[in-house]
């Protein structure tokens, strides 16, 4: 099967992909790109870092989660050799909250390591939160220097890769959480209007969809990967409603 290259969210460690990897049950050849935990980078830096680590000897599908969406979209627009498809999860092509631009200066002093876990979990996990997920998020964020997290927040306030959307020609799967409190529906609508031929699937869950609802996401990802491996057969993807946790 086509390899799945994972680009992580704001923490950049990739540690929070563990629930998804467990749900995939070793049925997929996964490649995890982990961003540095030291040394701030803007989106251009993250893009160059990821580009240099893409597979060069096998076909692959690129998955961009949340913060990594603009990186994945830009890479897909560049059409690197071997790219067979693009998967997006709870992400955006430009600053999803325009009012955040006015807080750009605040990101330099944002208390990223001192934000109450209850507030963070309310935004990322909502009613799907568990003590285990909360601890995992704390551990992942604590691995990353505060100035790195601040630089990523600052990058979000400035990002706009909408021009890349019109250049994407590979099949695309766009996963959305029905209870995403962080990325608004307007961000999803922008991508869906620009990529009308993409597969757009809504899964009952929070912004941290791959962590809180990995089984539903894994089901859709597996079907998408199978489609990339067997383009002639093109199996039907499960109904998104079937992917909702019970």
C-alpha cells in the first residue's frame, strides 16, 4: 500500500499520532516527520524541513494535521515525485481566526506552557477528553521550547497559502470534526470550495480528531490509501456517518 507521511500539529513532536497509529494496526507504512523542538521557525522553515524529508523511493500520501495543513497544501501544489494523494485533518489554508492577527505581538510572550490544561482541553478535546489524552498533550507540549510554540502561533496569524489550492491536482481527502472549537467552519468551506472534487468527510469529534476519534479517521484513511494503491478499482469510501464513534 502507498506510504502515509504524517505532518503533526502545533506541538510538532508527532507523539500525538499514537492513537491513530494504533488504530491503523500496522496495516500502513507510515513515515512521521517530527519538527525540531528547539529553534523557532516560520512556515517557510517548516515547509523546507518537511520537503527535505519526503520519500524519494516510493509513492506516498501526505497528511497534514491542523497547524501542518498549510505545509501539506503547499507541498501538494509543488507535486513532488511520488505524491499520490493528500489528506487534511481539521486544518486551514489561511489564518482561520482573522482577529488573531491583531494579537501577533502577544504570541511572543504567550504563556504556552502555563495555559490551564482545562482550558486547553476544552478547546482541543471538548466532551471527548480523557485524562490520558490530557496527559499526552501536556507531555508533548512540554517537550517543545516555549519560543518554538510561540513562533508557530505567530506563523498561524500570518499564513495564507490559498494560492496553492488551485494548483493541487492529486486526489484529496479532507477530514473535518463536527465539534471543532478551534478551526471554524469558514476554514473548511474555503478548502471545500477550492477543491470541489475532494472527498470531504465529517466525523463526530473535536479539533484533536486523530487523538480522540482515531478509529473513524483510520477507516477513512485506509480506504483512501487503498484507492491510491488501486486507482482502477476505486472502492467506495465509507459513509462519514459510519465513522462516528458510538
